[in-house]
């Protein structure tokens, strides 16, 4: 029987073993500066993963097993593509020592002769001067995860890395569980969840490089699933926890406004269950009032969850420091941008200098206007339309951003899984071109590669939009 199974699955097994070999090389035998090896391995494992999903899309447990096996390859590896984990461990150990990570910058703390934190100098040197010179910009629930590692592994960097990995892997499988349930509820193919779970971009950036967007995505998917099931109270808490990991989901809150009214007929069916009475003599007015109250309470519960998570760290100074650190990303840093780089080039021609401080304030305002445009002028008849609008809103935010690190794509990628759009899969394949910047000591980006990245993504997006319109016209 085992030989028969082996014969039946010999090609998928061969592809799987090849993926494991490539991931092993990526995890333990790759230097960040070796760009061509990085891209070569990534291209190979991306293609092989595509074939595995294509061939085994009806074999859920086989693909789920591969998702776990590929992640476990990284379990003992020290991240090579990111040094952020040094700051994670630093913050966690200081929290367990009773020091607020939002009150002091590492540059100050490292000068304390009485500093009693294990491996402090190694962590300080590892995080780099950019991180060492600024207050922590990681949200409160994320800090709790850092503290767990600081408590369980107070003297081992590898031990802390393993703890982080276990938490991220658990989050990914939570996303697999609720993402599959949401796909079934929306009437979409279940195997689409593997374009997130088995995507090499997710495996490398989350499990490999220890980015906690994986945990943020889990709470976001859980929140959307609960909202789809009209369990709005728990959904609001889950969305609040997602925001407390990374602030990005905060921009999705306005999009819920019209959804609550357009889907009020469905929501009102559970109004009595959730403590709201209905006025049967004026059913339409009753549904509107019901929707308003639920929306207000949803916002309050979500924001209260975020605020409660920050309470252990609260002080006026902490708020100021945290907001200042967040503001730096809009007014100082630039990486792998698209629209911004075009504007910057025009600025150099007109002004003769980098206009990031001005543009960095204007582009977020444009993003806010776009989100409010999506809020009031898009259709919200069902959950799938809500997700599609979330996808477009976050995509536009990234296109207008001054800094787009690869791991920022986690939210739009997972949202795209619940639609028929595939341009985010294309972006997850091309975003690794941005790592060329780390192949030279000056960290100089290759603008031809960035142009290729965005032309492919935007081109495929326009193709999908055109196909949508053709189908609408023919229907």
C-alpha cells in the first residue's frame, strides 16, 4: 500500500523535497548580499509551490502538511534578511526588567554602566544604528509577544528566535483554519488559502525573517470571519488586537461604515440575539438605527481594545515618543516606493533637492481621501465586496507610500485570497527584487528592478480590471 501511495504521489513528493532543499539553503546558506542566489532560490521555490498547489488543490491535508514542514525548516535559523529581531528581543528583555521600551532609546540605555540585560551589547550592535537611535515603534500587543520571549529566553538569542517562530507558525495555522472557513462561507474554492499559507513570500518573511504581520493577519482574518457571521462584538475585539500588533488595519475602520447599512438586512436577523429590539412597524428605519448603534459600538469596542493594550505603557511622554517614531516612516525613510519615487524625481528637477518632508505629509492625506472615497462611493452589498474594497484601499496606500518593505504586503495578499484578483500574488513574486539594495554596502536601490516590479504588478492589475469590465458589459 505504501509503495502504491509513493508511486501515486512521487511527483508531488519530489517537488516537495526540492522545496525543502531550497528553503534549507535559504535559511542556513544564504547571505543577504548574495542577491542573485536569493532571487534564484526564491524564483525556484515560488514556481514549485505554484505547481504543488495546482496539482494538489483538492488534497487539503497534504498541502497543510507541506506548509508546516516548510516552516519547520527555518526553526533553528537566525534570520539573514532582517535585523529587526534584535530590537524585538531588546524590547522584550527590557519589559521583563521593568523598563518601558517607549521611554528610552537604545543609544541611551546602552551607556548605563549598571545595565543588567543579558547580551545587551550584541543586541544593540545587531539592531543597527537606525533602530538604536529611535524609540520603539512596535505596538503594545506586539510588545507582549516580545516580553514572552524575554521571560522564557532571557539569555539566549536563538531561544528567543525559536519562541517568536512558534508564535508566528501558530498564527499562520490560525489563518489557515479561519481563512478556509471564510472561503467556504463565501462560496470560494478552499485551496485559495494556500496562496497565502504556502506562498514562499509569507514563509520567508514571516517564519524566516520573524515579521509579526503574520499575527496581525490572523486577527484580521478572524475579525472578518466573525463579522461575516454577524458576531460583531468578538469581531471588534479581534480587529482591535490586529491593530495592537501593527497599526495598518486601523485604516480599514472607515470602510465598515457603509457595510453596516448595506448589509443591515442580514445583520438585523441577529439583532434580538445581540440585545437590540426591532421596530416592526418601521422595519427600514429600525434597521438603520440598529446599524448605527452596532457601528458605533463596534468602533468603540475596537478602539477600547487598542487603548487597553497600551495602558501598561501609558504616559504623555510615551504617546509623544511613539507617535514621533511612527511619523519618521512618512517623513524620513524611503524604500521600494513607486508613485513617491516619480514625485521625488520631479521634485529634484523643480526644487533641486529631496522633497520627502513635504511629500511625506501630503501622500498620507491623499490616502485618507481615497479611503473616504471608498467608504462612501463603493458598493458594500456583502462581505466579499467589503474585502475587495479593503484590498484596493490598502493597495493604494502602499502605492502612495514612501517605504514599502516586502512584509508590508501581507495584509493585501491575504485580502486578495477572498477575491478573484491575483495581482497581489504577482506582487508577492516580484517584491523580492527590492532586496537588491542589500547587495551593496551603500544600500543603493536598483531603480530598473523597482520599475520592473511595479510595471508587472500594475500591468496585471489593469488587465484584471479590464477583464472585469468586459464580463460586466457582456453580462
